């Protein structure tokens, strides 16, 4: 069931029409497990993205592509253990990154 929910959410994120005016997206408590490449590519106006209290174990390279305006990214209370090199490279406007309450043991 969790895999089905995750697949549905990933599909919805990729197929939603471009949200030109939406600046905040809260996907907390939605059972996300993996942030896939280009997952938020249609959400170009986001300044605040909240992915708290999920089961996220992996962030694929390019997951945050297209989020040039993002200023606040909250990933607290997930299951992240490794932060891969370059996963936050596209976030040129990022001011605050919340990673507390994860299980991070390695930063590449």
C-alpha cells in the first residue's frame, strides 16, 4: 500500500499542470519514500517546499530541478541516511534547509 501511495504521489507531482502562481507546497505526512528526478519540475514558482514527516530514504539527482526560486526546503523527520553530492546544486535561491530528525550518517 505504501508503494502504491508513493507511486501515485510521484505521478501526480510529475503530471500536474505548471503551477505558475503557487509559491508553497506542503507534501508533509504523505508517505513519500523517494524524491525522483524532475519530481517538482512543473512547480517553478515555489519558494517554500515542505516534505516533513514522510518516509523519505533517497533523493535522486535532479529531484529539485526547476526550483530556481525555492528559498525554504524542509525535509525534517524523514529517514534520510546519505546526502548525495550535488542534490541541492540547483537550489540557487535557497536560504533555509531543514534536515533535523533524520538518520544522516554520510554527506558526499
